[in-house]
C-alpha cells in the first residue's frame, strides 16, 4: 500500500488508472469505514485502484466543535487499510489541501443544507462539500463510496455530483452497527462506559417511531395523521430527554428531500426516513432508519 501526502504525488501514482474508487475519511477508522473500502474493492475489482483519503477537514467544524481533539490515529488507520487491501492512502496536511485560504467554496442548496444537521451545525455542509469537491478534483475517482449513516451528507454529495455533472458514481453503503445496534462512528470513542451502555437507546427509540409509521401504513393499519406523527416525534424526543439525553431532532422525513411528508405521502408508500441526532453528555450521536 502506497501513502501519498502531496497532490502531485497522488496524481503521478494514479496516472493512467482506469478504475479508481475513493473512500473519503477523516481517519480514526472503524469497521464501518473498512466496509466502505471492501465495497470499493468489490466495485473496481482486483485490477482497480482503491484510494482512501485521510484528512481532518477544519472547514466542516464549527467554532467550539471537536476539530482539535478529533482523534488522529494515522499509523493504526494505515495498518487497517493495508489489511483490507487498500492500494493507496492520500493523507495531505492542511498546507497541501489548503495552501491558501479556501476562499472559493461550494455552497450547497440551503433547502437541504440548512435543515437538521445544517440547522444544528451552520456551515458544516459548506465545509464538507468544499473538501469533497476538492478531493474529487484531486483524485478524479470513477466512483466514491459513502456511508448511509451520514444520510444528509450522502444526499448533498449526490446532488453536488449531479448539479456539477461530475464524472463519477456515488455508491452508498449501509450503516455498520455494533452487536447492540449502535451505529459505528469515529465519535463513539468519546463515550465513557456509562454513555456507551446507554448509546443504543437512541436507535431503540428511533425504531419505535419507525415501527409506529410502518404499522400505520401496513394493510389494515390505522392511518396516522401529521399531527399524530408530530406527537410521536415529540414523545421520542421526550423519551430520550427523560433518560438524560439532549436531543436535537428525532423526526420522520421524505427520503427525497428530507422535508416533512404531506398527509397523502404519509398515507401512501412515499419512501420516508427517520433521523435522529442527540447528545449524551458531550458526545453527539446520529442515526437513521429508512421506512
Ligand atoms: O464523513 C466524513 O468523514 C467527512 O465528512 C468526509 C466525507 C470525509 C469529508 O471530510
């Protein structure tokens, strides 16, 4: 496995490659990332090139967020990537990635980027889209693999690729979970033992919301009104708050634009997704379940 930390070195290493798959990461890798690497390999085959990028992108962290303490575990990450047959790690430092202040940035559509995660973390998706666009132009991959755990991120990346007609395919990979259902995340490492024991409750509460919508939509089910759905969402928020969490949202939205479903959409079979974000102490966890 080759490691490149400059744009020029990376481009030279990839010159003439016909099938390049990119897995963008901020490092501190876990089994969820490694599943993306495996999916990338499955797509490009043995002759293709699987590239993982490791770059903690300052632009997508807000003031007071965890940029400084975000775990940098480069040697361990490389060992894991090597085990999973990654061909090349692109690990630029900040001067390489942003040799001058990044004054040209990608501003995603606020209709999607300013709700949910965007409402809680203003500017996060501009920073994310900017670095992903930059990684795409540097690596020029034929496909890039993203996890469904960061659902809104995945949607924004797909839209950016469509709107800028970028010549690559975005491949989505299912969320990888711990045995107790907790979605894998680099930030799970921030959980202390008590928080770790409590953490799967968010998925449990989210699943309760999903089950209620599914049974209302099932043949013979009692249809659910928008007001009743809002009450169920509030109950889910209250249930977590009563356990000591600070929820940002637990909500059911349309898959296509993450807006609230109309009554007809709720009654029909419009694809929906339940999304949750909440703090347990300081660590903040995200999850989602498609309906
Ligand atoms: O999901 C992440 O780890 C980051 O948002 C990404 C896509 C690597 C961009 O910094």
